[in-house]
């Protein structure tokens, strides 16, 4: 057995670091020493606050979650580490795993995906979020020359915007209430506007603000027969929309996308592992570094989660380090 530490939510609004005893890896398993994890701000603050609806407990489970909602629960899914023991082709490799915030862990070897040599391990924590963006664009890909708005410059919205910026002829505008997100948009190579100044008549509008008013604004921005792709997770909050006006006459479409299933367009030809490997390949683009907006040592994670949930720590992806730095 080996010693490790994990972050647990012992009750809504209260997290703590707990000791863990790890078994030696068996055949087909790997022992991973964590180097970095990322806090997926939108989802993890909902979990921290205890706002996961009971009807969604099963859908919201992370792959290696322990415990149950609302608490006690060990949660998280953006983990990058080094394989210390396991199959020869993985030993010493930097890998990504959908594992919670824990200093070391043992998982089946097929649960980890090697990080490409051209992707720094700090940036690789974004793989789970880029995977969400990949799935979204499989669900509703733009056409050449489309006018696209992404409303909500959080982790998911920014990752979607970064991928859209690569499409030929597609003009992307990132929209957020915080004018400070203009610098992130510039780093990603897309335009920026606040909601009142957002351009209209858009072929595709991607919503990622987790705010009902934002979804309504997306409908207002869509062109005739345009599509609004909904990526937000609202937890237990109700959402009200005004579906009069141009919604019917404009033949608008609202479509949901969620990473829990591979998009139908690729489900027959791509596995979850294929999708995650693609996300890691895409992270060779250094523009994604703009999404990592702070770092804290693992020992401070309970406080970091509290500050992120309360809004006292502005961040996109907050990096957690495990090397005592």
C-alpha cells in the first residue's frame, strides 16, 4: 500500500484533504503520480454548493467519483500525472485521466491517455473541457463562412471559440458580461463584445453562460432558421424563455449538447477514448494557455473551491499543483 491524499466534499460548502491508501497496481493497471489537476469551475462549484438536482445524480457522476451527491463525495475529472508503475509502454509517460483531485491513484491502464509530446502538462488539464467543445461541434458543426457567436466566456465557451477560430471563413464573436474577457478573446483569435453590443443575424449561437437571460439573448441573436446550441448546466435552477416574437416565425432551433455521450454524428466511428485523444492533440495550440488563469498548491484546494463558488476568486481554469509549489 502507498500513501496519497484526496480532496473530499464532506458537506455542501465544506471540503477537506483526506489521507488515502493506494494498493499496488495489478495486471493491466497503472499507478499514477498526479502533477496537476484543473478545477472545472462551472460544474465543480455546483457540486461544492450542493446544487446538483437529485434527478441528475446518476448523470453527473464523474468516472472515478467516490461517495454520492450531495456529500460526502470525491469529485473532479481534470487530472494530469506521470505513470510510475504499469505496462512498459506507459511507464514514465505523462497521461491525462478523468480522475478527481488526488495526489496519486491506481486505475485500469485504458483509463489514461498519453499526453502528446508537444502539449505541456499544465495545458493538458484542459483536455476534458476541450473534449466537451469537440463533442459540441460534432453535434452542430458550422459551415464555411458562417457567422457564429459564443455567449459565455467561461472554460467551455472559450474552448468552443478557440476551436471555431480554426474553421475556414468562420467569423467568431465571444460574448460575455465581463469586459475583461476581451483579452482572452484576443489571445484566442476571435472578436469580443458585451451582450448589448453583440452582433445579430448569426447562423449559429453557442450558449455557455449557465444563465437564463443569456439563453434568451442567444435566441435574439440568431438569424432566420438559425440554431442555438445549449451547453450550459443549470443545476437545480429553473429556466424561463419568451418563445413568442421571432422564435416561430424565424424557425429557430434550440439544441442541447452534453459530453456524457459521443455526438450521434460520430457515435458509430469514434469512441470516448478517440474523442479525448483528439482533444489532447488539439491542445498543441499555445492559445489555450490563455484559459489557465491562476494556480494554487493542492493543500489550498478546499479554500480555492470556496472562493471560486463565492465569486471571490475570478478564474477560467484554476490549476492545482502537486509538487509542493
